[in-house]
């Protein structure tokens, strides 16, 4: 089936000519935003965020709330020029430089970007609203309402992502027995720093993708990488997005379960061997190289020290559950946690065993796999070569 692909070129240039000066209203808006960041004044900051795009609003709330964990010593948004004025009431595009210092390390960080400001009235000196980063291309479809945002350098990648996403999404929806309640938005960031900054000024961990309830899927664009190559990453992030439909408390379920299910639905698109990956986990478990599930649960705390185990062991346990009890029971288990049940009570009511028993079952399966591969290796060593 042909998808009708609408490429909205954001460059609806109305104003032309030499670089236009920044209006007082724009300067005031950016200054007020920056002050609110330093002072931790959520109300003042959010009052300047354009509420038209619900996903962007959710992203901005999360962005601001992270400041309570990672506060800034200083923060500024320096406008350099107006790249484009839109017609009345439509956004202007401004080149800006963000600069900030985190309290926790005192290091000055900065990057340059383009943002959109939307005038609140016809007066350029009046108040403006922050409408987010400016993008060169937006791929959109009226049928699926899918949107893919990117810069020119990732235009081809965006096209590929736009084409393969509906197929990945419908596979995952049927696997989970849940449909997305909101259309997907995917933003392809040109640099790691911009991707991190879009999450929060204090987000410094390396990452390739991101998704939280109600937000866009964010991925790091890479040059010379085809959409097929990033389909594993896309499936993982779409897995998160659909998993949030299990219930609004899903995000509070143990972190390893969330990464585990996202990793599991990405298996279909993985180029490396699933058996080899499982054997790696099994061998780790066999030599006692594991963490408690509790240690892998809090994604803002302790578990950050064990991310390798969160993903690999989480994946292995969710895979084990799926094979042992079936996808439907696994989905029910997530639905229970999505409605606020603890993992202990969800395990008891859906699988009829305690979580401790589940852990023992998984562990003995891992030991069996490790043992099996060990005996295979021994047999091979014992067999004389012809
Ligand atoms: Zn993830």
C-alpha cells in the first residue's frame, strides 16, 4: 500500500533579506525562561512554553522537573539572529546559544541550535512562546499521524524511518495486545549533546534512544546509517511507547522489566545471535556474576550502576517468562503492574508463584543452559579430529 507522504518543509520563508534583529519581546522571553531555570520557578517557565503540542509540553515538564535532581549554577539562552520570520502568529526561527553550568560539576557546557518562537500577538515586542527546536524536515502522514522530525543531513534516514515504523509498530501492538493511544512522533537528533540536552540540562549519560510516557521517541541520527540498521533501536523505543499502554503506572514497574520487554521486541530486528546473547547471560549467572532484581529496579538510583545487567538480564528474564508462561500471561503481568500492583503480587496472581520462585526458575534455566554448552564443548574436545 502506498502511504501518502507529506513532507512539510518548515522553511515557509515569508520574510527575506538581511539578518533581522532580535526583537525586545524575544529577548525578554528567553531571559525570563533562563531566569526561571536558575530559580527553579516551574510556573514561570511553563507559562512560556507553547501548549499547542501536547507531547512537547510533556517533554518540557520532564525537562524542567529534572532540575530538582540536577540543578544549574547558571543558565542562559543567547539569541544571535532571527533566521526566519513567519507570517502573523506563526513561529519565527531564531539562532541561539545555550550555555549552562551544573552545580554538581561546575563545568561550563554550551551548544548552538535553532529554536522556534511563536508570537502571542501581532506585536514583535510583545510576549513570545517557546515552541521547541526547529527542524528542517517533518515527514508526516495524515493516515497514521506518524511524524518524523530531522535535520537536512538526516533527511534520507528520516524517510527510511518513516517507511519502516508503521510495520514495526503494528507487530509490537499485536504482540502486546495494546494499541497506541497517541500517534507516534520520532525526533532524530544530529548530535549526542542535543539529544541529551533535550532530555534535561543535567542528562550526561551516553545514549542512542529515549522514550518516556507521553513524549516523542528520540533517537540519535548517524550519518551513513540506514533505517534498517537502526530498526533494532526503533523497535526498542517503540516497545517502550506501546508498553506504557499497559497502564499509567507502567513507568513505575522495575526498570529491568521495562528494558527487558523493549529488548525482547527488538529481537526480531537484531543482527547478532539471540542464542549467543542468552548464553552470555547464562554463563554470567553460572559464575555468580549477577545482581539482585532489586538492584536493577530504580532507574534514577542504584540501577544506574548496573545498566548492563538491567538490559541483558532483564531481557533474559522477560524472554524466559514469555517462553514459560506465554505472551498473554506476560502481558497480563505487565497490565497488573501498569495498574499499580507490585511485582510480587502481579507474579503471584498471574503466574501463581512467588517472585522468589520465578527467580529460582530462571536461574536454574540459566544454569542448565550454561551446563549444556559446557558439556557440548567437552564433547567436542573429546571427539578425535578425523
Ligand atoms: Zn530502553
